[in-house]
C-alpha cells in the first residue's frame, strides 16, 4: 500500500510511525517531511500548500491513501482537490475546515446549537475603536484572538484593559496578515484544559482517548504560548461524569449541527475544552490531529490506523471497534533556543541512537544533512514513553530526554507532574 502523509511535524511523524506499526509492508511518502522521516521513509520535496503538485505526485505514484496533517492545506481545500481527481484522502473538505480557518465561524456554530462555550464578540479591522470600547464590558483577564490561522500564536490573554487594547491594535496592525483582519474578544474561562480528538464520518462522532497539552513555554505554565510543550494521555480530569456531559451537551449537538448545516465532515475534529466543577465548555475547534496530543494518543492505539482512516472516509465508524492500551503515556517536547519567538537551525543533535527500544521518538523541526540529524525549527523532537502508571511513564520519558543533547535545547520539567 502506498501512503502519502502531508506535513513535516511531530504529528506527521506519529501518524507515519503508527501506520507502520500495523502495516510494516506499507510504502510511506512524506511531503515535505523532516529528518526523522528522511531516515525511515521517503521524503518528497513538495510544500504542504502546493496542492496541485501534491495531487500530481499522488496520481503519478499510485498513492492509495493521502493523510493531511496540518491545518493550512485543509483550509485551502486540499481534500477537495484530491477528491476531484478520484483520490482517497483523509481530512475534512474546505467548507468544514472553516471551523479552524475562522474562530468567529466556530463561535457562531457553537452558539446556534447551544454548545457550552465562552461568551464573545467579533469585530473587523474597521471596527477597531468599537472593539476597544466593547472590551471594557468583559471581566479580566480577557482573551483577544485573531480570527484566522496564526500558527498557534494569535491568542492573547490580557490581564488589564490597557493590555487588551494593545492586543487589539497589535492584531489589527497586520502582524498576523489576513488572519488578523477580524478579531474575537472572548470571556476568559477558568478550570483545567483538556483535549478531545474525535473521529467523524459525516454521521457519527467518536472520541479518541483523552489527553492534556501544556501550551506555555516554561514550567508552572509560565512564559509565552507555544504550539505545545508536551502532554499525557489519558486525562483524569475527564471522568465518566464529565464524559457523559460532553456526549450529551457537546458531541451530540455538534454532529446534529453538522447534519443540519449540510456539512459533510469526514476526518478529525479536535475539541479544546475547559473543565471546571465537572462541566466542560468548548474553547476551540481544530480540524486535524493536535500536536503534541497526537504523539501521546497514537502511542496507545491498538487498532490499525489505516482501518480507522478508512472508516471515517467510508461512513462506517459505528462498526469500528477501537482498542487502546490501558497504560498511560507521557510526551515531552524538546525545543530549540529562543522558541517560541525564534529558533535555531542547523544545530547537530546527539544521543538519538542511545534511546531505549520502547521509546517513541517523534521528529518535528529536524533535518538530515550530511548523514547528521540537525535542528530545523522551534519544536525539534517529542519523546513519548508508556508506563504502568502516569508517574512511571513520566520518569521514563525524562530519563530518555536526558540522553539527548543539542546546543540551546530547552524543555519543560513538569509535564504530567501531578
């Protein structure tokens, strides 16, 4: 089986490795890939947004299945382009990908179908002064979000109204380009954050195992927001009672809303949740696997991932029996110096060949150069371990982290520390 995975991050590495775990005979291509996928699979020098080139490659190389990792090509309509050519592709179409392409679109949907979420107001660039006046009606802290895709950096939590006004000006200044042409001002939700990735096949929604992500760069949730510095699965905050509330008040209204709106959603729906006093509210939707939640979750999967993808595409999710390891997993992200504001590239990485065989090492910002793995981005590697207990998995993950060395390497030391 020939499979093309679009992307170059830790999420795509996890997808590839999980496919290979169940389908060792599969031929995997990764566009554009990273240093790790260059060693294990076949990298293709095509960018994630070069949709016509990706379609041509799939046709010319008899690709049986394409899996789309990042959000941007989904928002740009890569799935529609593949389907137009009769090619099998996993991911939501352009219309459904708007849930990640526009936070305002998502908030309108959530409100319309009575899904619990934070109160909000939306303003365009031309309404900047009105936005600055309206922000005063929100309690502090208040959240200011760029409406469109901003690489995980378009969400600003403001502790004062002065900071909020500056955030509004910053987003409207063009820092995030067209993603900042509209902003969403949102009530700050308190509680504990959780990630719920769900499979959707157009008529059924099935949650995967739960996870928690750590967004802030520094220990104790200090520093700037990042794409994610680590995580673990399962997330104990999602108790059976919370699961029941999520199913009744969130998942059921979502799938009914999709049907009512004529949204033929096939793929992953990532639901960011805030949980307080046993009640979950929706923070955001993403239309693809989360990173680094994917690394923690897929490491525990005991069902052929290709079968999972095919059930989503074929509308047979209700017949799928998902199996999971009962053991928890912990993922620690290793980042380059300066992340999330800057990153160093071309720094040699040492110690990768000293890791235990049962360690999941997922490459992200790496490249293979002169037979040496080097840094090539902000989040460089993700180390995942499974243990009998969460603490055992945590200790094992950090023991492996200590074996890896590169100049400027940074990571949080409190992932899964309960």
